[in-house]
C-alpha cells in the first residue's frame, strides 16, 4: 500500500533513510519535529504514502487523512498542549508549501493569536 518517492525528503524520513526527531510512527502516519520550528512545539504529521498535496488526495485516502487528525490529537496530548494547538495544511507553492508531500503542521506551546487578519 505504501508508495514512496525516492527523492522526497519526507519519504526518506518515513523510510528511515534520513534522521528525524520522530514522535509518532505507525503503518499509516509518521510525525516528527520540524527542523525550522516557528513555535515552541512544531511537529509535522505526514502520511507514509507519498501524496504530493491535498490536490492529490483521492476518496480512497479519506481514512488515512482522518487518521492524520487522530494522530495530531494524540501527539498534542503527549506533548502537553492542553491549552490548545493549531493545525495547518498548505497546498501549492502560492500557499507556502515547500515539500510536496502532504503534511500537517501541528503548532503550539504558546498563544498563537488569530489566524487571519482582516
């Protein structure tokens, strides 16, 4: 079931070819600390299957994408984010997606404030 892109940095972390500060791993999802954190807690949650972005998600991927949210909740609890956390998924370069492997940013550890300015 798991398909990898041999050049993708996140696929390399999932496979264990590159080191990552992994906080969660199962057959479907891997979560690891971002190497350039923008909050005291900044974890990336990625499907082990290579999906380039939300635009590549198929109906058959719905259980996997839902599992990413369950893992986000578990990781947030494990890391003590009882006061709240933010989940962000960027899609496409205009949205700021840098690595083209679907991933969810879990941010917390400080007050993050409103997401959007008016």
